C-alpha cells in the first residue's frame, strides 16, 4: 500500500539550486516533508557557476538551474518558467511608459549580479546583442540585496520575476523592449548517475507541483497552495 511505501522512504535528499529557485523550492519542501517524514534534506542555494562546481564534484542528487550545462552529460526536464524582468522602484518615472526602447537602460544607474551568476550572463548577452552598455553603479551577489538597493533608490536591475513576492508594492516592472528575457528552470541530474528512490520521488513531486503552479499562473502567490489543492 501507499502507506507502506511511504514508510520505506527514509534517508537523505541532497539538492543544489540556483539563487532564483530559493523563492520556490523551500516552500515546496514543506508539503513534501509532511508526506515523507523519514526524509532529511540538504538544500544548497548558490549561483550558476557554483552549482556547476557542485555537479562536477557529484555533491547533490538533483539540481535546479536555468541553463543546461554545455560540457557535462545531463538529463534535464523543464520545471517552471523563470522570466527575467526590469525591476525599478515603485515610483520610477518610466513606470507608466509602454514599450520603452532598450537603449534607455543605458541612462539609468544599473545594479548587476556578481560574475558567475546566470542572471548576470543572461542580461549581459541581451545587452551585447543590442550593443548597449549600462552604467553599473553597484555589483551585488544577492537578489535580496539588489531588491533592497532598488527600493532604496540606487538604481534599476534585471531579476527573476519570482524574486518578487509579498513585497510587490515596493517595485514596478518596466515595460522595456525585448523583456522579459524568457528562461526556464530545469531539474537536472548527471546522466550517468542513477537516481535514488528518494530523489526520484522528489523529482516526480516537483513536476506535479509545477503543473499546479502553472495552472495558477506560474507564480507562487498563495502560501498554502500545495495543501489547498490536494
Ligand atoms: P543565478 O541563477 O543565481 O546564477 O543568477 C539564476 C539563473 O541562472 O536563472
């Protein structure tokens, strides 16, 4: 029976996720741990490059990343959309403008993620593609710190839409040409590595959760959404 199977699921689940996924993965772990109280979890949250290092060193069972590694044989499955949008303070003068030319970004003080960040490289490729240079006023290794800097009036930035939660009133999302940058999160694991039963169970659980979140518009808005629907 299912109850017996649940009893068998004892052990550790090791996850490595990029920083933008920290807005969703911990929330999804709550209901999962209630289903499988015998599973202990280690969750490492860091940027794209450091997640790649963890993968090379075989430190985790499953990874969540926005960019599939080039030089490493992996299995991957799209998980949820992870659009990158232009964040500005709530009262920014451009907030009501439509279709702002991307060149306009060059005139605003810009806050950039640190080297090694996948968000940073996605922003840089888009800017390079259009020959635009931004004035980087501040470089910061944390989405949260960037949000505080934006709210404090230091500049604008490009961040995952998922980083905006109950604090949405503090920000505006500017309607700039070529944005959002469309990206996905993927669930990834090294191709040569057999998933443990626990990792496989979590993998299936994540895909199921992604379906429910997509049905609700793609963002976690309701704190208890996994419990209310099932
Ligand atoms: P980052 O991850 O923390 O490396 O910017 C986000 C991403 O790659 O989407």
